[in-house]
C-alpha cells in the first residue's frame, strides 16, 4: 500500500480514456481507462494475445486507436504521429541498428537535436557509464551479449530524456540468470532517473517484483489495476487470481454471506454478494492453506481431509497434490521441508487442511 | 463501409496526415503514378487500339474476328504453344538433373559449372541463334548432324530457347533443391527406405512447387521470347515475331495490338497460376530445417558430373562459335584472324555508337531503377498507414512479370506516341527506353527488395520515429546500408537485362538512341552475320565485366561490413 501512496500526490503523466482498437472485426482493445502518475513504474501483465503490445503501441502512436483519447501531461496526443509524442521505446527484439556502433546507436536521436559534437560525445559517455558499458562504444551490436544489447537499447531510448519510457517485453529474449540481474538494474535505473515507465510483460513474477502498479489485462480489457500486493492478495476475479501466482479454484455452494459449503464441510470466508445456494468458486493460494498434524487436528474445527496423490519438489518448498475427500476436487498445498517432516505426510497418506477465513475469497462461477 | 466513414471523419485524421505521413503519402502516390504511366495506361491504350480500325473508330471485336479467320495468323498460336511446351519439357528436364547434381551429389567442379551456366544470361537471346546458324546453317560445320532437316524453323528455335532459358531454370531448381530438410532424409535412411523410394516420396514432393514454378517461368520466357525466332525462325511464325512483322513490316498497328493481347493471355495465365502456387508454398519449410549434406557415391557423382560437363561443353561451344565467327574474315572460306567485324564500318548507328547508347541506358536503368524500385518496396513494406495504397503499388509491382516485352514495347508506342499525350516528348529518347526497361524488369527486383526488407527488424522505423529522426534519415543511415547486398544484386540484374533486352526496346529506339542489342538484330537482318556476332559478343563481354565488378565490389563491401555482420 505504501508504494501506491508515494505516487498519489504526483501529477498525472498519462491518461487513457475509453481507448478501443479493432483490427477488422477483431477487437484487440476494448474501452481501456487508465491513469499513470509521474515517476511511476507500471506493468501491463496478461496472457499472450490479450492486447498488451497493442496498448503500448497505441500510447506510442505506432498503432492508431479506433476510439478513445490519450492525454500526456495535459496534452491530447491521440492523433499525433509518433515523432510528435514524447517517449522512448525498447522493443523485444531491441531493434539495434546493426551497421552502427554502440555509440552511434545511442547517439542516433541526439544527432537530430542539432547538438554539438562534443555535447553528444559527453552524453553518450554518460549513458555508457549508466549502463555499465564504458569502453564498448566502438563495438557493433552483434559483438555484444544479449543482456548488453538490451542495455544499449535502453540507453538509446533514454538518450533524449523522454518523459515516458515504454518497454515491450524487454527481458523475454534473455536467459533466466541475466533476466534476474537486469530486472534489478532496470528498476534501479528507473528509480534513479525517476522516469515514468510502462513495461509490457507476460511474466507475472517480473511484474510483481518490478512494478509500482500492475495492470492485469485479458481479452483486450483491463481486469484489475493495483499494487503488486493488491493484485496478489486481493485479486478481483478468478482470472487474475489464477494468472498471478498459483491459485486453487474450488467449487463450493454458497451458504450465507460469510460461509460456503466445500463438499459437506461448512467454511467461513470473506464477505461476498452471492446469494442462495448458487455454485461459486473459492480461491485460495497453495501457501495459504495450513497443514495440520493429526495431533493438532484433534482440537480444531473446520477441518478438511484430503489424500496426498504425490509430492512435487520445488526447491524452496514442496507442493502436495491432494484430492479432497468427499468433494473429489484436486487441491495444491505448498509447505516447507520442516513442516512436511512434522506432519509426516507421504504419498497416499491422509492429511488435515485448514483454510483460514481471511484467505477464502469467493467469486461467482462463470459459465454455470 | 461504416469503418471507412469513421476512419475518414475521425476528428484527428487530418492532424495525423501532417508532416512525415504526408510525405510518405506523396511518395506512395508517386510510386503509383509511375506504375500507371509505365504500365497500366499503355496497356489500356493497347487494349483499346485492338478494338479500333486504322482510322481510330471503334469496331468491337472485328479485328479479332479477322485474326482468327486468317489461318496464316491464327496458326501462330498453336506454333507458339508447341514451341513453348517442348522447350519447357526439355529445359526443365535438363535443369533438374543438373540441379540435382549440384545440390545432392559430391560431383567435382560444381563452382566452374555454375559459372559457365551463368554465361547465357549475359548475352541477348540473339547470340545462340546466330551461333546455331554457324553450326547448323547451310554452311554449318555440324550441318551433317541434322541430315535433311533445316535449322531454320522449330528445331533451331527450340535449341536456341533451351540454351538461353536454361540458366533461369537451373537457378530456380537449385534453390528449390537446396532448401529441403536433411532430417527427412535421415529419417528415411533410419527406416532403410530404398534410394528410389526416397527420391519419389521425399525429393520430388519437396520440390514440387519449385518444379511447377520453374516450368511456369520457362514457359513464359519461351512463349514471349523474340530474339531466337527472329534470327532462326525462318518461315515458322510465332506470336512474338508476328507482332514485329505486323508493326514493323506491314505498319498494321491494330493487328499488332490484337496479337499482343493474345500473347498477353498465356503469360497472364501462367503468372496467375504461379502466384497461386507460390502462396501455397510459403509454409513449406520450417526455420529449424537442417540443410542437406550429400555424401560421396562415386558412380552417381561421376554420372551426373559427366551430364553437367556435357551441358557446360555445349554452352561453351555455342558461345565459342559466336566468338570465333566474330574474329575470322569470312566463314567458311577465309578463316584468317581479323578485328574487322568489330569496326562496324559503314553501318551507321549500328556500330559502336549503339554500344555506348546501351551502356548509357543500362547504367541509367541500374542506378535509377535500383533506387526507385528499392525505395518503393520499402514504402510498401515499411509504412504503417495507407494499407490499400500500399497493396495497390505492390500489385502493380508484381504485374510487369506477366507482360511480355513485345507487348509492353508496342503498348508504349500507342501511349507515348499519341499526339495528345503531353508525355510524347520522351518518345524516341533515352528516357522512354529507361522507363520501359525499368518497368519490364520491375518484378524480380521488387520481390528481391521485399525479401531483403522482410529480413530487417520491423521496428527500425518505429525506433527512428520515437527518437524523432525523420524516416528518410533512418532509410539512408540504416535500411539502405544494411540491405546493400540486395541493392547491388538488383542493380547488376537491371544492368545485364538492360544490356541484353531486345523485345521491348525494338519498337522504341530513336535515330540517336539505337541500342547494341537492336543493332545485333539489324546487322543480322542485313546479312552482316559476323558483325552481328561481334556485337552480341561485345554485349556478353560488357555484362561479364560488370558482373565481375559486382562480384568484386560485393566481396569488398562484405569484408568491410564483416565487423558488424558477424554473429
Ligand atoms: N496488425 C494486426 N492485425 C490484426 N490483428 C492484430 C494486429 N496486431 C495485433 N493483432 C491481434 O490483436 C491481439 C492482441 O495483440 P497484442 O500483440 O497486443 O498481444 P500481446 O498481449 O502483446 O501478446 P504477446 O504476449 O503474445 O505479445 C492478438 O490477438 C493479435 O492477433
Ligand atoms: Mg506483445
């Protein structure tokens, strides 16, 4: 929460109103509303084909919207061509110019500003230092590693000090280790420069770790906007719940405003607006489920019994694939090694689960 | 419709259309204008002409009726089809075996063979015909081989066509055969499939589109070629020579237009069929395919090597005959060496002057054509807006392939020689020759450009505009330099074709702009066979030198660019 507050008072950098985009009969974006504040780092997160890139390109002016408006710093830019807008962009492919050296790539936008040769040289050196590539100015892009190329693309986009930085899956072409490292580098750089940044990604971990706010998209519209914590803890729909992190979605029947039936077991849950014995979905994350030892279980109510089908080793924790007794639904439970040892669960054994009330989110069951 | 209305009347549409977008739009419109003037309007004018009588009155299909009622004219259709089909069968067969040898065996001397097979394209199609006369004509040194038949007619035409078209077929089939996936052959070997079955079930199906495409190209080239039948056709009438006879011989322009329309049909048909096949082909090969590496097999390798050497030998024999004939006094009576035929004495504009004209024309076409065609392709491929306009320009760009040179040339007469056309000032000048040649060979250059452009990152332009760099700067600083190999290929292709083409320009040269290839034809017509051979050899040498220069330049550029091309 603290994060979001930091930008509450900042002036608005970008506002998008009722933006839609269709390609022929296909609607790629449906009435998008969004406001981004100065200095914020926003991630567009969503499955492949949900329209993230299209939205980013619309902001850049590379794709013309069918309806709606885009306002940057109070100026309506909806109909301005890209060269009249104020942004820097990094593409997934980096699109570095192969025939120009690293320094020439970075200086590409500067040369056009009628700056003096010396000034340009200074700025290029400054940027090379910023991305940790001093001394590589005369190399060609093909002589750099993927991560280095990525940083050059970033420097090129930042060279002209744009008011808005757009990144389209900047890390997806890199291998996992480099990606982790660059994640921190980009975030640190962004915070140092204070440049408003929008990053497109379909990697939820990337979005959660880097963004001040995450915009979760699905089928061309926004499902939820919020801080990483809000998105993770309080997803507004089963889609967000299952797209961000792992989530058990269990069929339940509504009993009252604060309780549902899972199989025969009555469970307390978060307040919801569903009524009358309708079928609903209960969402709970694997790590939110408590696993009790048989001894502890003796004294507890609200217990759910399940049978362990198999145990998956995830490194930091273990994932139990269980089958709920009575309800015949699969459920995942994440626990640490020590916790598992104390429960002494193994394949085929019976375990006792507890779903804490505060974690039991209830959603309407669509398509029912 | 509704979408279109919304598009046009959207509040900011005009704002969008300022600055760079407006320049792009103008450039695209200019490209379209070029296509209209250089292709569409002349063809339409010709179509109209075929429906008029000699005083310009509309008479419907009367000309066509007259054409089909005259057996001497209509008979050419069958002749043309027959010649084209036979040549296609022979050329595709020979080219397939050769291409197989080049790509699927370890035969020795592949490089040399490829170089020799390139030679025929560097000369006008008149050259093989002239050589064939020296070899099989009445005084020919191989006349005995023909026994009682005459080289003047179908036999000569087919032989000449085969020689001249073979390189085209070979190139297509080599490409088709070398893009097949080695993994399929490994799988077949793992399953112990016999060789002949592998050939029938993997090799042939894998290149079927290449084969079809090759057959189409060969068919079009042979049915539209003019040079070979002009020299060696004798009394055997073909569509292409009929146009020439009607227009130049009898000044019957209406009938020339009718024959042109008829010649346009098979070319148009093969063009459409080829497009259709190409479309089906695209998804053939995955990017993960592994190139096939042949393993040695002495018997097979040597059999194919001998086959290829025989072909190379024949090519060298034909070219050698022309060279030899150009350097001796008078075949077969005085075989002493002379340079006399290269002086073109007393032949007026048919001498060295025409060679200089050709050089000027070819150079202009290479420079202007490359810039215009590549830039237009870039506008089509790399612009974001004006989708319909780009589609239209693209369509016009691939259409010239379907228009035979004779037809295009005649269409230019009708359009540009019209007294009411303000453009008629260019009639008879070098400009019209450049324009005509540029349009005639537009398609291959356009497709080459598109292929090269498609390999570039689609976001170069976006990056440029995000950095507020004008699009033409990105074009000259990045797009052009990176595509330089393709650009050079296009320019040398245009140069060589401009040097060797006869069919389109035969109607268009003026008294001061006679071209070398036209001279070959005139010298041959006038009976100066040795001088005709000399001029043809001169063209061949010129093309060869340019080709070698190009190879050297490409090599230098590639070495210079090695620093950034290496991966
Ligand atoms: N130029 C276009 N013409 C037609 N459809 C398009 C075009 N561009 C995008 N689309 C469609 O719009 C939808 C959204 O595309 P977009 O590229 O924005 O997805 P994305 O969320 O970025 O996905 P990814 O994660 O795969 O990059 C896709 O279904 C795509 O097929
Ligand atoms: Mg995308």
